């Protein structure tokens, strides 16, 4: 099947190519990484690519890469494959990892719950809303709870990047989020 990108995808691709050329010309600068992060988030919000994903393995690889850059602890209590938009989930988890030092993911009544202490911003709220999730914040403890509704599936998980790749690629999502602060 032939795939024709829409106007927004072509625009995001053009912007990404401009910043990649600037990086090749001037080397990597934090402002370039910050703009590439924003482009990545924009691409995630317009993407409707849903695929089966083993959440425990994916989150474990992503958070192991985060540990190389900052002090971060995580606790995962999720098993099985779920139908997920991988780009949006990556943006959500890295936004949290950027602002927090601890994250806990577990299943409660067939819903994925993410628990952490941080101050959510409007971008994170938009990303969670795009997935149809709910974000709640405890005023007393400053703990944020995010509820995501992913459908469980028996389909084979799609490939995802390893922690090693996230660390060696200077333009990986982990580097975009943790080096552009």
C-alpha cells in the first residue's frame, strides 16, 4: 500500500530536517535539542499509529536510558501487551522523568496508572488528553496520578529501541528531553 503523508507530517519533517542540518553545521546546541523535542511532541500528537507493545519491557528500556543521565528510580508492575501509540507514551514518560526522580506504573482495574511527584505542564496535559487519559494531582502530597486506557492484546509486540541506542544516538528522544533543559 502506498502511504501519502498529510500536510502536518510533511511540515514536521521539514522542520526536523532544518534542525538536523543546523546541527551538522554548528554542532549540537541545547536550543536545537529543545526545538527538536517540540517537533517530536508535535509529531506525536498528530500521529495515529497504534501498535502492540510490551509495556514492561518498553518502559524498562526507556528508564534504563534515563538512569544514565540523571538520578531516577522506577517501579513497574505491568505485564502483557497493549495497543499503544508509542510516540505519545514516550513523550509522556520522558516528560515525567525530566521533572521527577521516581515513577511507579501499575494496573488498577484494567487501567494503567502512573504515579509520580512533579509539577505537570500544559504540554503533558495535552499529551495525556490525546491518549484519552486522566491526570489528577494530590494537593497535600503533590503526587500526580495519570490514568491511561490501553486495550490489552495477544498480538506480538512491535520492535522498540534499546537503552543502548537511546544513549548513543545524540538525537534520540531521551537525549532531546534530558539534555535540552
